């Protein structure tokens, strides 16, 4: 059951990323390129994706997940150094390449050598993240 | 141009539907960096994560030949930029505990302060990066 749900969700996510044009880095960079040939497509994708989720979060009230367990609790609304620094680093890489994790995975079969190298570097970065995060916490405590 | 917005909206609805299925079905947040990062960290639910990734890779592989013009990634050919950007995305999303799908789609729709702030920050960081590197220095 859980596996079937995961597969269906992955398929919908992959189809959506392809159809929306979000695996095309020129479209994503076009959205971020406010001083260039600005492309608003990403806002429509994000808006479109948020609509079903608004209903989904409502439906989580007084209910349990279909496959059992509990729904994820909301993290306390704390803005820590990790959230800010991590998002800055992510945004820089996103702007440089036009790829975020979803499209990087989804386009791996047609992104050529560059796409494979990006995915490998991203996975290497994920391996390094706990070390970098711990370093960040140390400098936070020292300050 | 107008057609691209409609495709964007249609694709976005599919993405949101996937996130809704994942949430209401498995009780989990559909975040690409979290699902892949969990595999990297060798945390729980390995098979679920692998099956999700299989769908995420498989569906574009199946659908792409049906689309006209055939979608391309248009990724830069500069390998140094690709490696540097990939490292930044990998480290950044894991430190911030989310990316465009987790903080963006799932966080904003829940009115999560962390999700909204993260999204504003990474969009601003991306826009500034492009403004400086493309328009000031002309290097990308």
C-alpha cells in the first residue's frame, strides 16, 4: 500500500515537472532573471501545485493517513541559522544552474552528461551537509 | 507564451496532486530533497523512497517522446558551474531541511512560516545570483 502510494505520487510529480516545463533550466532561470527576459511560468506551476495541497492539508484534520500512522506535525515557527544559510546556498546553486532537486532527478534520463554530473554533485553535497551544518552550529555558538 | 502558462498551471496541479496523494496516503511531506536525502543518509523507509524516485524518473522518460517539441533541459555546458551549483543545492537543501517542493509547495500551502521564509530567501538568492553573474559580470 505505502509503496503503491509512493509510486503514484512520484509518477504525478515527474509528469507535472515535465509538462510544466520545470525540467527546462531556461524557464527556471527565466523566472529568477528579473533583469533579463523574465518568464512567469514558475509562478503558475507553484500556484497550481499549492491549490490541491490547500485542500489536502484541510483533509488531514480529524483524520489519519490512509496507510496508517500520523500526519507530520508542524515545526515550531523558528527561523534559525540553518534555515537561512541553507536557503541562501540552495538559491545560489538554483540560480547558477536552473535546477532544484526534483527536476534534477526527473530529467536525469535526458539531461546528458551535465545532468548526471549535477545529480552526482548534489548527492555529494547531501553527504557533506551534516558536517557543514555542524560547523554552522559551532560558529553560531562561538558568536 | 500564453500556452506555456497553461501548461505550467496544468503541470503544477499534477505536482500538487502528487503531494496530496503522498500526504493523505502515507502521511509524509513530498519533498524531493528530503526523499533523496533520506536515501543518502540511509535513514528509514528506503524502499518507499526508491519507488518514489523510480516514478519521478520513469514518468518523464515515458511521456517525453509524446511531447512536441521534445522537452530539453538546456543545462549549461560549463562543468565547473554544474559541479559547484550541484554541491550548493545538495548542501543548502539539506541544511535548510527542504527545497522547492518541501518548503515551497508543501510548506506554503500549510501557511508554515519556515516554508514561506525559506521560499522567499532561495528565490531572492537565485535572483541576486543571476543579476550579478549574468548582468553585472556576464559570466553565465
